[in-house]
C-alpha cells in the first residue's frame, strides 16, 4: 500500500530505548544498537549493518578512534569540551560529505576515485599509479 493510502496508526509503539547521548529513542533494541554504533561510535552494529570498510576518525587530543565524524564531534564536546562549528568542517566538492580535516576529506573513497590525473602528483615507483595525497602511496 502506498504511504499516502495507508490508514493512520491507531496507536504508537512505546519508545523503550532512548539514547542517553542525544534526543533519539527507538522502538526496537536493534535500531538503538545500530544508532549507537553508527552515530556515536559506541559498541558494534549487528553484522548486517557493519560497513565493509571501516573508516575511523581519530581524536587529536587522546587518539581515540570513532566510526563517524559525528561521533568524533560528540566525543570532542563531551570529553574535551571542544565545540566544532559547522563552518569549520571541510566538505567534499564531489559528494558534499563533511570532514573535520582536509586530510580526512582527501582520503575518502569518493574524492580519491574522482581526482583528475593532473591533480595526482604522487606516483608509485613500482606501478606508476598516481595519488592526490602522499600517504596514499603506502
């Protein structure tokens, strides 16, 4: 049934799984667990929801690694009292994903895959493949 044609729910399910880190709450524990892992970097999401390649964001103060930049922003605020302003974030010009640093932005898949050859100054001595950032040679 299309959403517009569905009858209105007569009752709402109780949200028994509130997040203690933000104002979200969930009907199902699975959704709560996924939220905790993806948004706050706490625990692990069930295997079906785990990304195949985990990109970690590292705290510049204590080197703690979290799964998402949102988790890092939360960590910086709660643990170190540092507030990150949206205007400080670096946006990928291709997909508009946000990053805390230029290095994180240039390291993500979308950017690396779509950088024109002329903007890839770092070449591998063995295979001649070129990269936009030096540490991608490793």
